[in-house]
């Protein structure tokens, strides 16, 4: 078990050794609270874009379904006739310079796996830069846009935002409720009182404190050919190798089991880079991975390698709430 896996296990299931990390947690809390206070007071260099900025972020470490929700928001905004762009940190990306415009034909090494996935799936205008305010400015210089979606960046306080959506894994929750490194929280729990909406990934119904959304499997896609097949192409009981290098691999494996397949789980670190040798498993079975992993494996994929396409499905109540917020923000910006 890796250090990351041991920490996750401790944060969500408890471990007495976490008490030793409390002094570091207090220091971490003091730093993030000061950053938040400076932002609220308007101190420091804070860039406000001339168009609304909507941040989709986490308060916890680990995956909560941000990328599928970003894709949903892109399509929702486009359906309203809005020109939407996306900015991202570009974690793991190594472009020739910053900021960098991600294009569909680039490699994941240059563009980052999640930004590349978003562009390949949607064709959206997307700029990466660890300094997200700089990415926003570069994107607006390149494209006429009505709205910016910020992929992650909840804690990036150099960028002003008009709406904050925070995603929470409905099954895992907030762990022990403590901040890093004694717990999974990036900011103290009281931060949730200041965001505009909470969305619970995997919840079957809205909660009093937030909205439900699910990740719905839609198709099997072949890495080599791009062929789309229905989920019924793999019959119930199908044995397969399952690869997931995401923030919460177990959620992917659980999804495959819910589809009545028999996955042999191969969990990798989030944003893992792969080689053909790493994915040569025995016995010989179809290999199924996440779409995020697939963008890094096409160059050496084999004929029986597939990824599971998923779509975010928020509750109808959230979609109605979002339309009200967009109407309000766009009326002000115009």
C-alpha cells in the first residue's frame, strides 16, 4: 500500500497516528484561513475577468467527478447559446510555455490528461496555467467568450469568481473533517458555508444542503479505432482487466461491478503515466479503463482496449438553479 493509500485509509477510516499530525494541521489551517481572509478583504493581486467566472472545485483531496461535471456545464451553457471557455491548472502538463492553449491533437504529456480529455470530448477553448488568472486573460485575448469555467481553483485566490460549485463524494463524505495533513480537507469545514452550491456525486436525491448528481456510463469506446459500442457488448459476468489512475479508483471499479461485470482491479496513482509493459496483464482479457487514462494510452493501445464513457447527470433542481444563476450573472455582465 502506497503512502497516499495509507493516508486515505486513515483519513476516512481513522488511525491514532493522525494525532501526531495535528500541529502541522493547525499551521496549515492558519495559512489557508489567512489566504481566504486576504481574498475576502480584497488584499493582494486579484484579477477580475470582464465575464462571469464559475469555479468547479473540491474541498477534499481526491477525485469527485469534476471533469464530467465540467463537460456537462459546457454543454448546458452552449445549449443556452453561450460562448464558454475553460481554464485549468494543467496538473502534470509540460507545455513549452505558460499559458498554453490545449488542442485535441496534443499529447497528454504536453497538455495534461484532464484538459486534453475535455478538449477532445467537447472542442472547447481551453487554456492551462498554474496561474489561473493569467490563463483567463490569455483565453479572453484569444476568443470572444461569455463565460469562463475554472476547472478546480477553489483555493486559487488570485482569481475572482462569481459562482463557486463544490463537489463532494456522497459515499466517502468529508472523512474525519480535519485539514491536511491530518485529514483530507483543503480548507476548514466552515468554508462550505460561503460557496454557492454543493453537489454530491453518487447521491440518489437532493439533500437539504446540496444537489445530487450521478456519473452515468454511456458507452464502451475502443482506444485504437474510436468505435463506440453499447454497454451490452460486454455481457453480464464478463471478466476484464480494469485500470484506473484517478483520485478515487474504487469508484470506477464499483461502477463496473454495478454493470454486472467481473473486473480485475488495477489501481494506479492519480494522473499516472503508463507504458505498454505496465498494462500487460495475465490472463488475456479485455482491458477497460477510464477516459482520463485512455488519453495517455492510445499510442500503444491494443485492439481489445476500451474506455468507459460517462456523463454527469445532475438533478433537475440543480439545472433550474443554475439557469437562474446564469441569468443573474449575465444580466450584470452585460
